[in-house]
C-alpha cells in the first residue's frame, strides 16, 4: 500500500499529570474530509494543535506525504487553518487579509491579485476586497478566513470548530458552503467539532474522540450501524441501553440475562466480556418495532407502554421492560400501531438481529 | 443604562447646569491665563485694559526661554520613545507571559502612579547625587520615564488584552515567522495603544514640574521649571505667554489622542 497523505502516528500529549491525547493513530487519504468528533476535553483540538505545530507531542509522529513534519516550525508547514474565533487581521482589508500568505511568500503582485480574486470568488465574496473585517458579519469573516487559508493551496486544511460562534441557520448555510468548497478544490480537510449533526453532514469519515483516545473511525453510516463502543453508540444517533448479565459468551455472540430472569440469546457482541460480567444491550428508537405478537428469540422483548407523544411525522413511545428500564420507540406516521397504541398496553418490541449491540460494561 | 437622560424631566436641566459649572471651574484658570498673555498691562490685571502681542515677542526674543523649551522637547521626545519601547516589552510580559509573580510585577510597575511625586523626586535626588546624574539630561530622562511608564504600560496592555493571540497564530500558519507576525500583524493591530502611550508619555514629561525642579541645574532646565523660577523673581506676563503655549501644545496632543481613540472604535 502507498503511504497515506497524512499519517498521525501514535500521538501522545501530556500536560503534567494530565493525558490530553493518547495513542492517536489515524491515516487520512488525499482529498478526504475527516472530522474529529468528541466532547470538549476529548483531545480532538489538542491533536489539531499538534498538527498545526502550536504544541509538540510527548510521543509519536506526524507524517505528511511520507515525511515527518514535527521538526518543521508552524510557519513553514504550509498548513491552512480556520480558527474557532475570528482571526482576520483587524488593520487589513479583506483583500489584504487574503493576500497576506502570498505576500509573506514573496509572490509576484500579478499572481497575488489573481489568486486573491479567485479565493474570494470561491467563498462567494467577490468584490469584498476593500471591506474592513470590523464591518462584516461573523459568517462573512469566517468565509474570508477560509479564503485566506486556501489561497496558498495547502496540502491540509485544519478547521477548529469554525462555526461554533454562529447561529444555527447560518451554521447550516456555511456547512453547505464548506462541502461545496471541499468538492470544488479537493483539499484534504481535518475538521474538529462536538456537533454530531455537523460531522455527519460534512465528513467522508469521522474519528470519534473520547478521553484523549479515538474510540472508532468510520463513515457516518458505519458508526451509526455498527458502533464499536458504548460511547460511540451514545454519541451518534439516539439510543437506549438495557443493563444485564452475560450468561454465556461464544464466538462474538452473547446470551444476556436481565434482573427479572428474561433471557436474550445469540446477540452480536463488541468488546471482551467474561461470563458473569455486566453488559449493556443498545437499541435505537427508530430501529425497533412495536408489535402485539412476540418476535424471534434474541430479537424481541415484552414491554409495557408508559407514554405516547405524537410529533407530526412520527410518534415517540416510552415503554418499560419487565425489570423496569425505559426503552424508546419511534413509530413513523402510518405505522399500523400508531393509532391504537396507548398507555398501559402490554406489547412486544422487535428488531432485526443486526440492529442490536451488546457492549461490555466497565 | 442606570439612568435615562431623556426621561429625567426637569432634573436634566439641573444636571446640565452642574456639568457646565464643573467645566467652567476646570477651564477658567486656563482661560484666565490665556487672556492675560494677550493683555497689555505689565501687572497681570484682569480684565486686561487692552490687547497686545508684546509678551509673545519678548518670549521669543529671550534665548533662555527658547533654550528651556528646546530642553523640554528634547527630554519629552526621548522619554516618549523609551516609554513606548519599554512599555511594549513590559506589557507583552504582563499580558502574554505565564509566570509566578506576574500580578505582583504589574502592581510594582504601577506604583509610581500612586506614590507622591515629591517622594520619588527626593529619592531620585539622593540616588543621583551619588551617581552624579543631577542636572544632566540622563537624570531628567530617567526621572520622567519613571512617572511616564505606568501610563504607557496601562494603555499598551489594554490594547494587547483586546487583541486575540489566535490572530498571531493565524498569521504564523499563513507562513509568517513569529517575528514577522508580531511586526506585520500584532504591532499594527495595537498601534492605537502605542500612539496613545506615546502622546501621554510625551505630555507627562512635557508638563512635569516637581521632578524637574529637583533635577534642574542653572544650565539645564525645562520650560515648566523656567516658568516656576521666573514666577518667583517677577510677575511678568511673559509667563502667561509661555503658559499659553504649553497649554496649546497639550490641547493639540490631547485632541490627537482622542482622534486616535475614535479611529480605533470605528
């Protein structure tokens, strides 16, 4: 296999006793849109800052096109970056902001003028050259920042929650713009966010960060359909977790026993769990069905309906299992049960075997 | 807003009146001295019986006055340059630095502002006696720098605090070396603070009199010292003329400072 465009190789960063990132290992292909998704303090921004050269890793290496960049100072890495905060140079016009990277590279005047014009056109700010940053909206400022980061054709563009200061509507608008710009330029993008919807909307692949480590890397559908850990299952999409005991573990499949004696046999399992250990069954509200007949063994549970809320195109049903844990079911409009289901009904939830996941509990 | 001026009714007229009286109270001595400098009486009589430019003529004809004004300007310019340069470095350390005792250091830098000037003057006089700096240009500059620096540090730190260091990081990622980023981005972005610091430092040195009296020698004295010593010998309206010119320069520089502040908030 040829070496990847960007290789983050076993990055570890500690601040005193605090481990910010640990064993971060990732290969990013040329032109890929990779998102670091995770809660604050999960190490995703630290990893980005190490890439930018603002922090040095305690251990590990970063290779761009096969060559380590750790010894190269930030200003010679040729990397583009859009920051969370507005970082336009306040004393320079929009045109001069975008021209700045070319001026410090001593590019000829004609080339600067042409490239600035092209970059501003790319972010749909044609003719804004003479505006001052203070007279622009937050969304416009971030688009100029994007033009400034792309004007020198960097091999990698880093984006550190660039839309978090904007309101929801504007955020969605610029997400769409970023997607278009990615497709148009083919630039490799590393994007940091804590917003799963933003990650799903933008990315080719998502690396889910938690407590300094990458829990799972995959496309949005992969993470949704087969989460590797409890954390990923919880972070991507809605989910409910039912806690039970591992009665039997064999060939990556488990038999779960719940506190009231209910047994679920032959469920696919993630992680290493010993017999007798605690485990959780994860079910997604939109991937389970409500029925008055019992389903196949291992893919069905009896429940009592506790609450039904009509939400327009679907109804949210809260049910309780025999041992008292809550379970959420989403019934799409037109579902045969939708009209009849009501509080106190004793029914069965059923699911496809691939939609249930068992995680061992620490 | 704690109080809405438009909703105060009759109170607003009373408040406006108090304001006007305060302004008059502060400005009247200055207007008085300006009027006297154009008055034709030898004895500083107010209101002047007639008007003349004679005292300005006398002022400009006397080489001692010009010498004093030149000395003042020279000291003020040197103090201004040093104060901005040192103030910038101190501010960078105070705002960007992460070290123990930073707050103590900040307090230490600002002590000349709260210490009575006469105490600084006595202390410096005693110290400079040993060093042989009394009555020298270096002595004047050091003395004025001590009182000018706190203002310089306050204005420059203020500008630096509102400047997001991420902007400097952005410049570095754009390809500028750390020094290039500071000179092409950070300094221009805080230039309003640097200009204000320069103007205030110049003014503080320009009209400082207590330290200057201690530092002055018969051959080296600043304009305010010249005014003060002349005043003790005779009460000539030339003093009023000199004072008027002092005030004029101060007003011009204050207006410049205000315009710079306005330009910044644009």
